[in-house]
């Protein structure tokens, strides 16, 4: 029969692990927000230089794709941490239950079950700024006459947009 001291120690360990994992979730959420800020800053820089310098704007979409991948990786780790808390720590009877509560609320409201609001809003920022970069360069090339370099960059840019959409879809699940 386990002693009261062991149960108290075990519960304290669960509480410490829970607080540590919730802290990591909060840090990863902050990092996701920083990635969005960096994305908007880079978009502003590349798009403003792109208005006056040839092909500069077309360099931005692949950079945005890599930032979107970093954003998605943090989003997936946040979900992993929340699942671990829900399945391994909140089953211990010490009053923990936030992640379970959030999961139940999500399951009740399945209107956007595959595309969560945060994924849609952040993906929109990545895609919109990528499309702006392509649009700026194409409008500068009116009538549209693209050099071989611009064709290569355009293909890379379109692939970058597809990459963002694929990672957004993965994050939205």
C-alpha cells in the first residue's frame, strides 16, 4: 500500500510536469506570433524594394514558405503537448482539466474542425503576402514578358504557395 508521502510526491511531480508543459505551450505560442511578425516585416521590406527593384519581390514567397513551415512545426508541437497533458496528466485526480475541457469544446463545435481559426488567419497572412509579391512583379512586367530568371522564380513562388497550403492543411487537422 503506497504511503501518503509517496502520493503527495507523485502529485507534486505531476503538477510540476503539467506546469512545465503548459509553459512550453505558451512559449511556442509566443514563437508562432513572432514568426508572423517576422513574416510581415519581411513582406514589407521585400514588397517595398520589389516596387523599385527588378525581381526582388519574387524572392519573398520561398522565405515565407520556410517561415510557414516553422509556424506549422510549432503548431504541431503545441498539439502534441496538449494531447500529452490531456492523456497522461489530466487522468491523475488532482484537479487538472483545462486541455480536456478545450478538447471537448472543440468536439462540440465542429464547424471548422479541419481548418481552425488560427490556422486560417495565419495561413492567410502567408498566402496573401506571397500573392502580393507575385502580383507586384507581374504588374511591373506589363505587358507580361518574363525573362528566364523571372519564369524560374515564378515557378518557385507557386511551389512555395503550395507548400504553405500543404503545411496549413496539416496544421488544421
